[in-house]
């Protein structure tokens, strides 16, 4: 494979790209794979994740939800910042991987740099978006009444096909900054950075199950991402009208929130903001009497 | 269910276990009672019921035998031009006036029908030594009081000396002999509804036949939220022990409409068994005339003027 | 406690005489048309349906049934109004029109209350003291937002969506119309509203108010009819936004209908809220909260506290007090000012409730009903409790939408919480405890959009309302309620 080309150096050790489920790196239970090409060369055999893998990932995400949503906003910020630090430390690896998947070196460098900055950006929001979106409501009766955002729960993300690292990072960061846990489907054509990114998550002490990443066929997995009854929201980034319709139809089974993020240039400031967090938040209003 | 006047007191209850009270919730419930629309025959029935529940009261430093005799006369002859009116439940006076009231009622042959109630225990402050309070109680009973309206020692209650308050009530209870004991909590000085509830429980366990909101000397006196909390305490005591305790809101109830709202509250909280002068009283001086004016209005359809009704 | 020896009797000698609200100042026409483009117009297909008073089964009025063409006409009028008048109006002026609606509603409040009660069966006390004042307050609240929208969403530009199609239920007819129309108009949208077929009258009266308030024709259009009218509205291609309040089943079908379109939607759906009573609660107020939670509006409330979870150590006390309290609830003529529980809204709803009463008993639940005597005509259900039921029972799981409370006990906080959250719904919840720290633990952990702590079933225009999970998406009320009617960019 690609790493074995230069015969004057030692034999390089290739990397096996696996899934990331519940803090572990299993191969797909289906045993299937798809070859990832760069021009004529096969650069990796990528797991062709299955419906059952999706199920396992959702179970892991649900299990992790109580803990992650209960983690202090400050600690979530620390962990997101830690992810950024770890990614910074491995940026050369990510640049090389993106180049391998077809980006120019300059574009790859930018993508990695913006991904790091995006993580820092959301690290800073974890304990602030609540203040921006909360309210104390002046009701007419003798009650104290306030509204705060809370994470919606388990979020599935069909990450942008065209942005293998940054698109994935942007969507995962927004979801988990808000206290959700997630299951993301990596770009089919650029899956390598997604899997390498899960190693960063792992190293950054993101608790098991908070982020789960699958690789595989969109056609095959979209249905489960949209239909699974224990998923509270789905983020869809590709903008394919037929797929969008399919997602809505399946989502309706449990009144799943459908967040569409199409036509976003993830490398710009339009690709970030507290409203990306808000998309997968619920607003809870609490009443309490005021009296002696 | 009727119970003997002298009930031996149970041990001091665990006041920390008394059910909590939420003020806003109580006020909402009270608002619902006040929304009841009482019309026609049901209104007339309520007006007469309320009239018969009055403890016609004079508790002034300037009270004289003459004033008390007039009060008794009024108690018997509320408004002779309307036939069929009930008389009030009792007259309520200071201990030194008990003899006057007793004689005035006895002379009319109404002993037993209209009770003589006497405040006691250094009313209204309660700031005297226990032996003096007991002596005062005994004197009032000896003078002919059927009912004793005692005040609790709020200072002791507020500083948490519940045992003292409990024992004091129990001692006064004993001093009352055959007389009924009404225990005035002076709720306006207790601060919160939680305290009202605790004081109610304490008084009932110590042997109160009635619990009463206030002396009329402290504002706020009777309020519907306070009375509701006390009625709920009475209900819980009844659930727990089977003993029925009476309720007397006093002070500030001067209008018929308000009195009817109290009766609605009584009806929907304690029900039939309490809907009689034996178990519910209004401590009031000017309520009677407003009730009579309303009765007159119900009968004639014309709104009334105070000029046509005797002040006392 | 010994219930046999110390039992309170509420069948008192003193009973309240009937106190009927007067109706002589009320005008209900024999027939109502559709309100489209600022005028009352006959339905194209000429179909009408009767609106019935559920308390006496008498016909109140004939009401037009809007067909597809009528809906299309209404959407066209709304589109035209959006383009030619409403979107070009200064926001402050828009607000002033909405203020006018609020004021006229206040002036005509009693009339609206009476008609609401006649049409829907709810007690006049509730329509007079809750529904109508809250509806007016809702218009008043959102009127003020019209020229302040840029402050609501920091960092965002806001714009109206266009034409909003709105479908509302029969449990709070005018109030739901206000919840829908007021924020939509404040945000600069125009509206086609479909009221529920059993309770169309106050919406049509509101049409009069809107016309009299001088709103430009077509800004608000009201199309009456049944489910097919609603479906025509949902399916209309020129609608920018659907706002729906109703059952989860219909909400689901709307979400499916809108699949593949760019139409935005918000859904306010069903619920099966847990009302959790801890041993350290203010028990008497909690009992009152239980009563307000499940018997308010005959239990026709999506956020009703229909599951009572009571800590085992106080369960006997709570249930005993609840039964006593139920005896003082007056069931009957909704027009009587003393009535606490009015008529069930329709024969269909009564049949559904009665089905659940049978199901609950067949499942082994013990049913208790108050001793209230019921009128002989009309649709009625006594306040009802089920004890001895568990999570697996249908009366515990499913929304009954009637005055039927399922009671379960729990031992620990965790058990109570688990039971509370063990539902696909997430609209509301109640917690009763005197301990502050426990309140915050519970209110944070219950997965629902509205949590009432030491109170229940409170509503206010400034207070956002809406569900988690299958109880819907989006919020109505407060600043957060604006989001449903704005494009943020």
C-alpha cells in the first residue's frame, strides 16, 4: 500500500482503520469493508459499518448520555479544549492523511488548523450558550419562572461528505458542547481523518460512548440513523432532497428533531456559532411559587 | 361526632413532622373558595348560619357593665323586626365582665343557649406568669364563663420552647374544668403559615376544644389563608385521633360576603360535621349587622342602610 | 388513620344553589362562514357541520366546512396580504394592530367566555378566569415584540417566514388560537388558522374582532372544518410554516406529510406527565396540585398531570385527602359559576375515556370515582382515580385526555424519577417537596419541557411551553416562542 512505496526506508507499519463505538475501536461486526482509493492506489480498507454497528453505537451513546449531560459545563469545555490540544499535537498526521485523501497540502493544513480552532471555539461556548439562550420569565402570578436549554439526548450526525475532518469536527463539537452524545457517520469518500480523529477523542479522555463514529455507506445507514427510536435528533449535512425526505419520514416515527445543515462552508465563520449548539437543545421551563 | 369538654392531652407532638405549608398554594386555594357564587336560598341559609355562629365581642379597655349589658341585649335581640333570626352563639368579654354578661343572659332565661365566653391568660399579650393565668381562668369560670379564650405564649413558641407552650395550654385546659377551651394562636405574630400549622397541632394535642386565629388586637388578624391552614390541621387531627376540634376565626371579618366565603371554605374542607355553632365561630363585633342587612336585602330586594340597624 | 371512624361528610345540608352565568347578552348566529381575505365567505362546496353544546347536545350553530379550494383561497389571501400589506408595514404599527386585538378581547371577555363554555363544555369559571384573560394577555405580550425582534436572537438577523398554517385543538379553543396567531403576526407573518371542528365558535368570533380591529384583509384567515381541512392546509404548497397542536399521532402524520418539503413546522403534542409527591411535600397543597393537574378542564389538557407518583410513606394520606377533595368538586352545567368539572367535549372523546375506564379495570386497576351526580343529557365523566396500576398498564402509558388519574407509588427518589421518565412523552412534570435541593435535582432530571415544582398547570404568555421527545418540538410563549415564526440568518 502507499506507505510501502519507498523501498530505501524501513517497512512502514500501515494503519487499520476501524470504527469507534463506546470508547473502543471494533471492526464492523459485519466483517465488510470498502477499499478507499487515491487515484489508482488503495490507501485503506475502510469498515463498511452495518445497521447492527449503528445500533451498538446508539446504545453506547444512550448509556453515556446521563453522565455527559450531567458533567459540568466547565469540564465539558476542558475536554473539548483537550481535544484541540491533542489534535494540534498530531496535526502533521492529519495533514498527511488529508493529502492522502486528495487534498492539496495547503488545503489540508487549513482544514486541520480550522478544525483545531473550531474545537477551541466550542470549548469556550460550553459554559456560555446557556446564558445567551436562557431567560427568566416575568409571569403574572406569585411564581419564579425560568427557561434553560438542556441537551436533547442522542444525536445522529450524517457528517458532510465533502469535508472529511472539519465538517465532522464542527458537527460533533457543537453536539457534545451542548451535552448531547452522538453517533456520526463519516464522509464516505474521506473517512480516514474521521477515524483518526476518534483516536484523538480517545486520548483526550472523552468518556466512552459520548462520541461514536461509523464509516460506511450512506445509502445503507441513513435509514437507521433517522429511524432509530432511541435517537432524539438527526443532523443531516448533505442536502440530497430524496435523502432528506427519507430522513423526515423515518424521523416522524418518534418526532425526532431534524436539523439540516446544507450549503455551509465549514471553513468560514458561517460554519460555527452558538446556534449550532442550540439546534440540538431542548428548552425547559420551570415554575416555582414565591412565598413564605 | 361530639367529644367531652375535658379531653386529657396527648404527649407533645413532633412539630418537625407536621405537614409543610406552601403559601402560594394556600392563597390559590383560598381564591377558589372566593369564586364560589352563593345565591338565593343558599345565600339566605348561609347568612343565618353565620349569624348563629357569631361570638359577639367587646374587648376594650373602656368596657363597662352598661356596655356589656347592651351587648347581651343585642345578642338576644339581633333585629326583632325580622322574625325567625337565630341568636348569636356567644358573647365574648373580659374576665371582669363575665359576671355581668352571665347575669344579663340568665335574666333573660338564655343560659346555655347563648354562651358566655371570656378571654383569659393575660389577654391579649399573654405576658404574665402561669399561676396568674391559671388563677384568671379559674375566676372567669367561677364567674360563669362557659368558654375560655386563652392566648398562647407566642414568645415561647417563637423561641422554640414548644414544651412550655404545650404544658401551659394543658394546665389552662385543666383550670377550665367543664368550660370549653379556645386557644388563640395570634397568628399575626407567628410569621408564617408553617408556624400556624405547627401551633395548631400543638394546641389541639394539648387539649384545645377550639383553635382560634387571633385576638383582634394584632394585624393581620383572621385571614382566609390562615384559617384554611388551621382547618386543615383540624382535619388531620380528626383523621388521626377521631377527635373533632372547633375553629374560630376572629378579627377583621365584618362583612357578610366574607363570612360566606369562610363558610364555603369550611364546607369544602371539613364538611357537614363542622357546619354548626358548636364547631365553628366567628369572633366579631360588627359582622352581625352586615349579615342582618343582607338578610333584609334578600327578603326585600332593596339594598340597606346602616341607619336602620341597631349598632349594639 | 382510620378511615371508617373518622370520615368527613361533604353531602352537607347547605348546598349551593345554581348560579348560572347570564347568556342574554350573547349573540351566536345560526350559521358561520369562512373568514377569508377579511370577509366571511361561503364554502365553495357548500358543506356545513353543526357545532354542538356538549352539555346539552343542542346545536349551537352551523359552521362552514372548508374544502381544498377554500383552503387554497385562504392561503392565497394570506400570501397576498403578506406581500402587499403586512410585510411592508412598520413593525411598530404591526404591534399596534395586535394590541388592538388584545384590547377588544378584554372588552368582550365575558361574551367570549360564555361562548367558549357553550361550545366546548368547559366550566365558565375557567373560561372566564383562565382561557379568555390568558388569550388577551398573549396578544398583549406578543404585540410588544413586533418592533423589538432584533433583540431576541443575539448575533442573528431576523425575518418573517411568510404564510403560516396553524391547526389547533378543541381543549382551549381561543387560547390556542391566541398562542398561534399572536406570535405569528408579531413576527410579520400572515396566517391561515384551522380551529377544531367541535369548537369553532370563538375563533370565528375572533375573526370578527380581527376584522373590527381593522387588520388588513387576509392577514388572518380562519377556515373551519375537520381533519381533511387541516390536511389540505398542511399539503398546500404555498405554506411556509405549519404550527400544530394536537395528538402525537396527527403530529407524526404532519411531519411525514411535510417530508421532502422546505416547510418549517412546530408541533405541540400529547403528554402523560408525572406529578411526583414526596413525603416531605406540603401535602395539602400537593393534593390541590393533583386536582388542578388532572381535573382542570376535564383533564382535556396535553400537559395534564395524569400519572400520580406518590412516595409510599404518604400514599395513604395523599389518596385519602384526594378522595375527600374530589367530593367537593362540582360536576355539571358548565355555565354554572360553581361548576368545577364541566362536560366532556364530544361523544367521541367520552367514548375514548370510557374505553380507558374499562381497560384500566380489565388490567386489574382499582377504579374510584367521586359520588357526583351527573346531568342526564350531555357528555360527562366523574373525576376518576386508578390505584393498583403499574408502568405496564395502558392507563399509565397512554394519554387518556380525560379526568382520569393513574396512581403509582415509589420508595426512593431514583425510583420516582425512573418512573417519571419512563415514557415516550416529555411535555410536563410536577414535583412536590419542601426541600430545595431535591427540587432542583428533580426539575433538572425530568425530561420534559415544562416543570411545575410545588405547583401545577400554570400558564403565562411570558413562559415558554412545549415538549421533549414525542410531546413535540418548538416552544410557544415567551421570547422562545418567537423562534417558530422567524427565519434567523
